[in-house]
């Protein structure tokens, strides 16, 4: 084998030398150390850039199922339900030329739902999705900060066994084959009659629906607000309880003790139980908070526009009830007492009782989820997933996972500590991690800070220039909003030059025998005058290149 190997190398050397080409080639370069073996498996989901985030369920038979789209918004568009392990297609729904916005599957796998975004409200006002606020006031680059989307959408629900479409029946008896709402969510718990919740188009009520055969009946369990709006709502994982939160600062001037926060700016968080609807819990928390890095403590925000703003809420149900609150790029938690119909104002002593879970400097926390057993918390910050184990309000351990692609969505597999991570870039991969596997080192205690590095490598490119290997790195400064280019040359890739560039750029390119570096900046635009295509004219991208 040694002789054969030498013969092949000699032949390769002779052929390459006759063409004056190098014997090796630069194929890729990255400044981050990523353990590729840290995930158990990966697969590509969808084949079109409009394909949506997959969702999962684990029916009573124990086989994990996945709903996704294929060739979304084309004539070959399909909604598919597949068995995760075998990739066997369990259900297929053809939707030619339909631009699907979201897909859902019920906990028992018997029902699927898909939505199409409504471009305008009924009063022809353009609808924009609710999003987080960027720390630096810039556009977030198209990343949806939270899984809860408050877009106005039109939903349809179908049986997976028969493909039959279900009918929505409102409290007044009106029937319709589709429903327009801000959010729709299936109950995560198995039940004889599957339940779902919706948030109304005006964001002033949340409704509960029960499914009976081909009918989806709206029942008299409503949450109504007349003078404020719901900013989020969802089922608490692995429970028949729902959580909703709404802003009450609009009523602060006409305050009454029963209806309005004692604080000027606050959110009301309510927890409702489907089994005992009249026994619900209510809490008040500040709309925004400040954090003193030097003193490592929270401080009161002077106004709603000051400080970190509340953008997501989760509930952890253990021996005590724990509120998990995300304020922009920091997440904290507080343990609260159970109550029956009493409104607890947590704003008065909030800065003293609110505990920091994690703060990411100069980077957004883009996802926040909890496991089905309510023991694990997962956050994603840029290319890193941070995991925390919590018992009764105490952080026992933490670990982190370096991702090969930018995470778009995190999902805990039902009934396990396994984590599914989806990215909507390039091949749209779905990675499978065992968070308790030997690949991940758990450390005792908490991990409160990360991402305080000012400079970050955001792109790289490589090529041969005059038969010399060249690697270019694009470094972005998170504070000063500028960039610099590092150029490495030669077989040892030694630093040859460093150049500062005004402005922030997202990509860099260098090509064979080209003496220039091309920088590319992407910018999202909502101006409808730029494009003629009516459907795609509202949201598009401008690409700005310099050489």
C-alpha cells in the first residue's frame, strides 16, 4: 500500500507540475472552533428558501413525527408529515403556489394546521410582525427574535387520516373553513377532545376551541381586554394551562385598583387552567428594567422607553411557580407564590427579587424555550446555545453548544432532554443533540455573562492569487459599527495586512487571481416603491457591494 501511495503521489505531482498548479487547495476556513461530532445526526429540511420551520409531536405510539413544507410558494408546494427516524411520509397536502407562513401539528398527530400571512388588516392597514428591539437600534437582519409571532394570519386545519378540512364554529354559530387570528396553538397534552387557543385580530381577546369530529367549536372560555392589547400567549409545555401577557401602561392615567397596575408601566401576566377556568393567576411585572453591570444588580427603569424591554415570557412549573422573563438581551427569573384570583404586583420589589439567569453583551438572545419536564432552559445567542438546569429556582448546572449554522428555532423532543436545532440558511439543516450526552460538559452553578467580545469574525473567503493561498477574514466591531479586513497569505497563512473599513459589512469574497476583496452589506427594506412585484414588494433586500 505504501508503494501504491507513493506512485499515486508521484503521478499527481508530475501532472500538476506540468500545468504549473499547486498540489493542494484551500477549501474552507473558520475562526471558530466547532466540534462537528457534538450533534448525533443532521438532515436537510425543505428545498426552497421559503420553506418554514418544522414542528414536532410524539403520538401515543411513541414515534416522533415532524411537519414541514417542501418547495413552499411554488407550484410544487407541499405540507408533509414524516416520521422523524425513518423519514417515511405519513401525510401529504399539495398547496400549489401557496406561500405558507407557519405549520403546526397536534400532540396526537391527528391534526395539522397551516397559515398564510394576511398582508393587510380589514381596514387595509399594513400588518408588521411583532419583533424584538435591537440593542443598537439597528435592523435585526431578518432573524425572528422569538418563536411567538403576532402576525395576522389565516389558518386551515386538516385531519391527517382523511385530509378532510375542519370547520370553525364561533360562539354565535357562524361557520367558516378558515380562521383569521394573530396566533393559533394546539394544546400539548393528549385529550379526548383536542383543544387549541387563538388570539383575535385586534389582540384584545384570547379564545379556547374544542375539536369534535370535523367541527372546531369556540367555547365560552374567553380572556377579554377592552383597553389594552395582548402581546403574547401560548400553552405552557406539557400542561393544560395557558399564559398570556398584555401591556397596561395605556390605562395608567385612569387607574382603578382592580383593573390597572399600580406602576406606571407594566405588563400583566395571567395563567389560566383549561380544567378549572375560573381559577387563574395574575402577576404584574415592569415593562422594562435596567441592569448595572458594575454593581451586578437590577435597577428600576425611569420610563417604558428606558432600559431593557420585556419581549417573551415562559412559566416553569415545579414545586413552586417560576416566571422566566426575557428583557431584550438578558433573561431573569423569579419564584412567585400560587394565588387564586388575586392580582400580585411584582413591580414594587422587582429589582430585589428578580434574579439574572444570563446576559449576553452586544448580542441578542434569539430563542428561549423550556423542556417538557421543566428542568432545562435553552437560549440561543448567535452561534451558541446555552443550557441551564433548574430545580426549584436554583441553577444546578450549565453547558453550551457551538453550532455549525445560525440557529433559527430550538425544540426539545417530547419526553426527553434531546434538542432539535433548525437553521434556515443554506441547506436548511436540522441538528439533533443529546444535551446529557458525553459530548457536552455540564458545569455546576450558573453562567450569567457571555458575548462580551467586542469584535467578531462574521465571514471569510479563500482562493489562490498568483498560486499563493490567501484567506480573508471580515471582522465586525459590535460597538463602533465598523469593520476591518485581515489578509493571510502563504502556506502557513501568516497575517499579511489589516485594513479598517467604515461601516458594517456582512460578507467578503476573494476570487482566484483577483487582487481585490469584495465586501457585501445586506439591508432589509419595507418600501413598496422599490419593486414592481406586488406580492414581494413590501419586504425585500438591498445588497450593497464595494471593492
